[in-house]
C-alpha cells in the first residue's frame, strides 16, 4: 500500500498459502503506518505505545496487534487482526477513550483495512509457538498443546493442518496413527480460536483432516452430538470412543503413547 510516510509497505505477515475458508463473518485485517511529525510526538509514542499494545492484545476480539518502529524512527508499521467488524469497532472505541487515543490525535495514520478469511494448509515449523497459544486458549488448559508437542516429538503426528490468518494460527486439526495392525487414525486435535467459533471453521477443518484420512477409519473421543453430525458412531457400548468408517478386527483400540500421558 502507498503510505505518506516512507513509500510502500507490506503487512508484517504475508503467508498466503493454503485453501481458503469463507467464514459466515470475516476477520478484519489492518495494516499500514503511523507517522510522527517530530521528535516530541515520537517520544509520546515511545511512552504510550507499550500500554496501548498491551490493552489491545487483551481485548477478546483482538487476534494480533503488532506495532514496530521502522528504520525511520518517526514511523511505526502496524499489523493487526480482529475477529470481526464488531471486535474492530470495540477496539476503536476503547482506543479513542484512552490516553493513547487522546494524545496521539496529531499523528498521521495511513491504514488499509480489509476483510480476511482463513486459509488451511499443512503445519509449518514456524507455526509451533502459535499453535501452543491457540490450543491453550481454545481448550482453556495446556494439556492439548502438550499432546500435540508429544505426538510431534514421538513422530506420531501423521497429519497436522493449520487454519491461519496471514500466518497466525486460528484453527487446528490433527491425526495420529493407531498402533495396532488395523490401519486408521485418532483425531488428535480439532480446535478453533474462541473468537471465531460458530462460523464454519471447525467444520471446514474437520472435513479437511478427514479427507487426508481417505478411506481409513478415524476414532475420536469428543462431543457426541458434534461427532455424530460428522458421521461418527459409537465404537462399542464399552468405550467412549466414536469411529468414522469401518475399523476391522476386534480388541481394544491402541492409540499413540502420547494419549496415555494426558
């Protein structure tokens, strides 16, 4: 985008790989630059921006809020992602009523705002830290993140799909192999950021990871109603596991060792 401060800027994160998922309500992405007119404004920005960033990131609908000073010390580059238009509007209202909002009015802003839909692709090494944060906030505890780390370390993360917004993980689905002679998988993860739930991303991730499984069966221990809508059925009356597809043979289902560490 063209910016009055220092030419052409690209968003901090430019990952555009994967298959698009059209949400019922899109995310809102904002990028561009903030320009101070003089050293006095720059000192104001240095003083107030850390608190502004902290408060912005604490908003439930704020998924990313990065402001970095450029090579020109009077110019900051912005990269922001909000859950939807309502979240962005709430951010603007809170910001306007803050000390930052009042004291930064004289600073020049050249911003580009646009709708953003997630993309689904295979996990990259650069996703791992973001996945840890996503899984922790999605489940409200760290156990699911630890499970995925353990499966990855053990070589048992057969499929790991990430839904991302410009490189930021906002959803995840993963398969781990069953360890008996029956070919099949366990559904190891199905997670969507709480601010994006109910918009179709979970269904898209589940469809994508089941497509990766092909005709091989998938077992899961999860929400019975949700799993049933996706074609899962109870494996037996003696277990809480559900299965999609035909699981040949008898005896217990043996999952990857990481599951036993939960």
